[in-house]
């Protein structure tokens, strides 16, 4: 990616303390989605200026907490959230989360859960202005493990439009947070390269260096997918959507119950 893009690790992807330590020691910044994640990162001695509170809908108690701990950069996507920020942390620096207009193939889609449309943006930004709040940029998430790099072209075009709308309302926005979505498994190096090339080119076209923006990315999967294996003990199985690819008829699990029976028979017969 462009050398100017700073990396903010998404804590929700893996809260392992050893990992957070390594990232903190390497000078990474952190995307935290909750008070608990922020506490975990602050406990490592990370400066509050290296944290983005990246959840557009926050409990008011958490807003009072981050004000005390001076974590000032945070996301929002509604007028309602602005009213909450106004009463709890009026000097916060706010990133408007926008919703991708087009759905591209991603392993995990947010399906419209967060973010406002470009059409809603003027009203929300005007409300922020009327409330005298400080909107400093735009953020988004294209969906996790994106397959098609064009997803970034499309959302960066939307971001440009929102930057221009914000200027007409009186905000000189300086931060563009391009979120996560990057693949991280061992066999995805080529795809990662393709995606980052598209991002770099589009950023150069739409947000020329003279604008002096701070551009940040929030990779999660990219950092942890090939470094960790999640182990879970499956205790039962019920297919409610479509048969799973592996062990379609559940016979493997039944075999395991048999093994368990023998294990427990042995254990309790001693
Ligand atoms: C706001 C935000 N940023 C970053 C991430 C990390 O995304 P990914 O693992 O796709 O890189 C997530 C994941 O849900 C997220 O919600």
C-alpha cells in the first residue's frame, strides 16, 4: 500500500494478549470496538492517540470513559449518535462511516448493518455542524476478505463525494479510514497485492497527495489469519441452512461420540 497509509490493527479479530503486545511493541495503532478492547490496549501502555474507537453506536457510559482516557477519534453514522456525543464528549474527533452502495463478493458481508448512504450524508453532516461537533473524516468497511478489488474503487468514489459535500458544509476533513477487508490466508498473497495496487491507484486519482490526508487502514484478518488456528470443541450438530461441506451427514461426529464413549468407559472403569 502507499507508504502514507498507517496500519490500525482491528482488535476484535484476535484479542490474544501476546499478539496485542507484539503489535504494540511494533508501533501499531488499534481499532477498538468496545470499552473492554480499549482498556486491554491502554493496559499495554499504548497512547490514546493510537486508538480509534471504531464502533458507530456506542454506549454513553463508554463515551464518558473514553473522554476520561483521552481516546478522541471515533466513528458514527447517525444523527442520534451525534446527540449522544454532544452530551458526553463534544470535543471528540468524528469519522462518518459510509455504507458501500454496491455489494461485492466478500466472505463476510456487513449487509447494511453500519454506515450511512451518500444521500443521507448531507443531513447528518449538517446536524454535526449545527451541534458544533468536529467531523474530521470518513471511514468504511467493504466486507471481510473481499474477492473483488473493485469494491475499493466504488467506495473510494463515494468517499470523495462525501469529502466534497463536507467541504460545502464547512468541514475540512483530513482523515480517510479505509477499514479492513484484506485477505490474510497463506494462499492469498497475490490477491492482497492486486487489491492494494487498486487502492493505491484509486487514492492517487481521487485524493492527491497535495490534500495531505492521513490515510489509515484497519486490517484484522490480514494480521491474524495465517498466524493463528482457532480450536473449538464441537459438541453437537444441526444443519439449518444448507448441509455443511464437511461431514454432510454428521457421520464423522457420530464416530467421535463412539470414541468418546470408549474413552469415558475406560476412564470410569478404572
Ligand atoms: C470497523 C472494522 N474495522 C476493521 C475490521 C477488520 O476487518 P477485516 O478482518 O476484514 O480486515 C472490522 C471487522 O469486522 C471492523 O468491523
